[in-house]
C-alpha cells in the first residue's frame, strides 16, 4: 500500500519568529513547515484558546473557503489539471467535507473571489469581515521540480485577525485529495477539539444483478466516495468487509463453491490469505483492536456460536456455548470486552462478554430487537440496528442505557463508526425497489447524507484515520 508522504516540521521558535521566517509559502525545493496550534486549542505560548463545545455554536460558524492560490499555473498529472484549477478543486473538497457533517456553514470557492498568492499569508481582513466570515481558510498549490505537489493550508480567525493553524504536505499528484482531506481534518479538529475523520476510507459490498443472481463484490473508496475501486471480480460472493487496524488488509467472508471462507486481502499486493474455512455457515468476521485476532460466528448442528482465531490462521476457540444463535462480535477499543447479539432470551438482543468469553450479560432491555452491534472507537457508545417494526440505527451506552434512535428509514442496518466516533455509516434498503445505498448520520440524528456509489451498496466498514 502506497504511503502518503508528509513534509511537516514543527518549529521550536516563538510564534513571532516563526511568522518572520515563514511569512510566505515555501520556496521551490523547500518543505511546507507547520506552525501554530494543534487540536488542543492552545497556541505555542499558551495564549489563544478556541474550542467550541456547543453544537449550536458550530452550526452558526461561517467559514469562507476561497480557491487555493498558485504562484503560477503549472500543468500537473492530477486529472490533467493545472495548479490554478487544482487549487479550486482542493477548496471544493474541503467545503464539501465541512458542509456534509452538518456542523458548520462553509462558503466555497465558487461563491468567493480568488485571493492572490501574496494574500495567503496576509489576508485582506476587511474583505472577509464584509462578507460575514468568522473563519477563513486560505491555501496554495505549487508544483515542485521533482513532480510532486506542495499543498499549504491556513486557518484564520477573521475577527481577531489571527492565524490559528498553518500546515502543509508534499504529495504525489495522485494524492491531492488526501491533502484536501488532511486540511479538512486540521480545521475540524482545531475548531471542535475533537478527533478528525476525513482522511479515511470505506470498504463495502458492491451489489449488481437481479435478486436471485446477485453479484456481490468487495469495493473501497475515500470517506467522501471518491477514488472508488472494485477489489474482487464477483465470481465468488463477498460479504462483511472490515479494515485491519493498520489499513493494509481487509478481512471479509467469501463463499467459494458454496462453502464459507474467511480471507485477509492485502490491499497493496492484491494477495489473499485464507484464515479459516468450513462447510458450516459462517458469519460476521471482525478484527481485534491489535489486529492479532479475528472473531467470527459459525453454526454447528443448529447452534450458532462465536469463535476467535489468530489472524495468521490456526486453531479456533469457541467463546459462547449457550443454546441458540450468537452472532457478531465487536471489540471494545481496549480489546477487553466484546459486544454481540444473541436470541438466547427468546428474542434477538445485545450482550457483552469479556474477551475470553466469560461474564456474558444482556444489555438491551428497551423493547424491540437489537442486532449488528458495533462499539464506538471512543468506547462510550454502542451503535446497533434496532428492530421495532422498521429497522433503524440507534445508539446506547455500554451498560444498555441512554437509548437514542438516530434514523427513521424503513430498513436501515449495519452501522459502522467514523474514526472519531461522531458519525455513523449504515446501509438503507428502499421499500419499493429493494435497492440499497450507503448513508451517514451524526449523533444528533439531524444530519443525514447519502454517500455516492456507482452501484447498489451494503455492509459498509469505516476504517481508521490513514497512516
């Protein structure tokens, strides 16, 4: 898997000295240097603190994002765009990222004048105050002599006329969107005090063909649906993909000749490794947080239990042995507990157990049924499919309290968390057509959006922030 090249230098000099040294974008051949603050909200001298904690404040925050400037327009291999047009595309991606999470009111480059190259580090404050902007994102795109691109990103507080963030990256032309996502991430983190999530990827099952001959392929894409790629041909059905913690592999279930097999797919090489296979029905493989263990469910003689197996293959260990159907399994972020679903009480409900299978206890007592639970990366909530007539996405605390239903579709299921634990992705099936698509919803339940895919989509899996 190709690594993303960062050129970041954190300087120890006081801010005044940094501003003098880095008052202009980096010259040809130099690296973009990072100054200012991180997501904690404090500057290098302990001065300005800017952490928004109330969602109504976020929603009222107007952010101007004009096109990123270029010192000169140089043609690049990035979609055959010159640096000038690429600068506008970078700003469009950032605008869409901040708009789609429902927290801010960004105004993008198509509605704003393009700043000059000199204005990137010396904004014309009056122009932006006159437009009602509270925050301003400036940036630039430059072509280096070695063929790579330099993308600089700056965040300013217009009222205080203060620079909050300065960061940059040197990237291959094909990775320009990653620079846009990284810029979105530092803006989001700086203004909210939360962990970012834009520079991440999603795996899912791409579905085509009639219902009785459905072709299900493994596919991956960026968090906004761009850079889509099919990984398998569809000759064997693929189901329930999950990224490894280091992003290098995908775990999924495949039916070859009618027999289920768990495979680990190496994204960089395309090679597949068989973890385990059986003639018994097998379901829902999941990684442990350290990537060393895989959970899965298997039905033997009419009884379905949860098993663990080393990720490298080997002997499986049965973790549940109660009569009935025990399915799923999602580790807590610390790897000490597992949440799963079971019908041992007479209906489909959610349970928690220790990682070794001990201490099994039911946590869902709020009416309806509980299915496909997934632990938040923060560890504070569990997302699941609540079945009470319709199928909807809901969250609850690990002790089963604080139930909140986030969606109201006819059939919403299969939740998967964004890396920061704030957004949930799921797939929605239409009542009349039976077609399925990927959707996202935030924890307020007020901000839903459909994620574009070239074909029908199901079984999404959101990976961690890219390394």
